[in-house]
């Protein structure tokens, strides 16, 4: 992270109040009785684990999901009283560390259940754990028959505290996907005998899929950070992050010449080009570049949309500012590359990826500040 705004290629603004507002909005969509947790893995999707955890706690969020034990430890040091689940599970040999950090592993296979049970017996104390079921995603979790088997072995499950039963949707972003219902039915069938235990299924998309998917606890991630949970509906969340990159130089490029590595794009008119200090090392994906064969992403300066021209380099990009008046762009101007006017999901589409990858890939070279984001421009 660059400590000085003056010396940074770009600045990253994080709006913590917008994250809190998104959490409240999601909570308001849940059926009565469903609690709303927050998934804050991968540095809270690029927004900063500690500050985001603290802001969400102030908004009333008490339960957090992270991917890795190390991320859990960071949340724990920020929030002594929060409930913190580690989705990646129980890494072998990590039980002592997890319990000492007051972190709750999501046990994903029988071997993990066995290891946690042995640990709890050794300590003579029923530490909490979640159990994850695989209902069709075929990533982490126990198949329903394995889960039934585990639950039948009282010497295993009797030695620890089952805090949560959970599963994860594979196709939640597509409300029409038949797998959603299938996963729901599989989860209900498998957990029915244990309906005294709290259950969780919904990520962000699951919140929008409706009350059938809510159960006792929702664990949204991407929607908290302004991302687009459903492919098929407009995004109602507030943007929370803005990247602005510095114009280092303006250049005139005559019609017929090319710009950048590989000469990938030939300009079709006499052009004014801004060289801007952010590239793929700052999380602007190389695939978002432009060539004679396909258009690339864009930035926004003032109320002008400015397209990328040519390839994205490691440390810079070129933007076509021909249509921007001279008094609106100069050396030292900042161009919005992500934010209220440039949705991460739009930018991601140019790079053939998703907003999750854009947000979590926001580089470490920006000057970072916490402030409210401006309202979107009228264009
Ligand atoms: C990442 C993750 C979430 C949050 O998902 P979003 O799509 O970002 O809302 C929830 N549950 C699990 C198991 C996850 O891995």
C-alpha cells in the first residue's frame, strides 16, 4: 500500500458506511428469524478485513465467515466477541490453534470430524464446529450419506458442539438453474432429523432466491461489497470501492498508428491519449485491454466515458480521451477505473471474469483511504 497520495499511481477509496448499508439492506430481505452474517474472506473482498469487520460489527453483525485460519485470527483480534467460522475447514494439526483463537472450523469431511472430536476429547471440552454438506456443488463438504453416518456416531458428534449445519449453492446467480431446488431439497432431506440445529445455505445469491433458501443464518459476501449476486436482475447494492488512477502523460497519436505492446490497436482517427498509472499489477485485468478485434474496458473522467486502447501493461493503460475537452483532462488528473460510474461487474465482463475477481485483486500499490463515494455522474 502506498503511504502517500502524492506518490501513488492511483487511489483506492473504500466506503465503509456503504458496506454497512448493504449489510442492513440484505438483512432486511431475509425472512423473520433469519440472522445475517458477513463473509469477509480474501481481505473482505479487497476492502480490508479489520476495518470492514469493525464497521459491520458496529452495524450489528456478530457472525463472520472467512476462508482461512489466518483470516480468522485477524477478525478475532479486531473483534474479541464475534463468532468466526473458518470455511476452509480443519487443516490437519490446526485444532489447537483454532480453539486457542476461538475460531470455529467448518468440518468438511469425516477425517476432519474425527480430528476435531479427538481434540475435544483430549481437552475434555466440547468446542464448537460447523458441519458442511455437499448437496451438489461437489466442492467441500460431506455427502448426505457420510453426514448421516457421522451423525449416527455419538462418540464422534457427542464430543463437540455442533453450532451449524451448512451447504453452499453452486448456481445461485442463476435463479432458473434446476440445481438450486435440487440442492435445497437435498439439504432439507439430509438435515430434517436435526432441525433443532441451526442451518445455513444462502450466500448473496441465496438471499435473493427467496425465503426457502434463508434458513437460520445467511452468509452473504459479494453483495456487501456492491457486487452483482444475480446474473438476471439489476444490481440494487451500493458500490463500496472506487479506484482512480493518475494521468501521467497526454499524447497525440496520429490516425493509423498503434498504441502499446504488440501494436494491438490501430487508432482510426487522430487521437488524444492519456497514459494512466494503473495496470494489471494493480488488478486491472489484462483481458480488459482492447485490440483491433475486440473492444476493451473503460474509465470515466468528469462525465466522459473513456475507452481503453491497446493492451493493459503491468503499470499503465492508455485511454482514448479525444472527446474529452482539454480543460477536463490534464497531467495529474484522476480517472475513475472502478466505482459509482464503472461497475466492477461491467469491467469484469470485458475481461471475461466476474466482479469477485476484480474486487479481490485490487492491487496493493494504491493509496488507500476510507471515505464516502461520490454519487454517480449523470451522463
Ligand atoms: C464465498 C462464500 C460465501 C459468500 O458468497 P458470495 O457469493 O460472495 O455471497 C458463502 N459461503 C461460502 C461457503 C463461500 O465460500
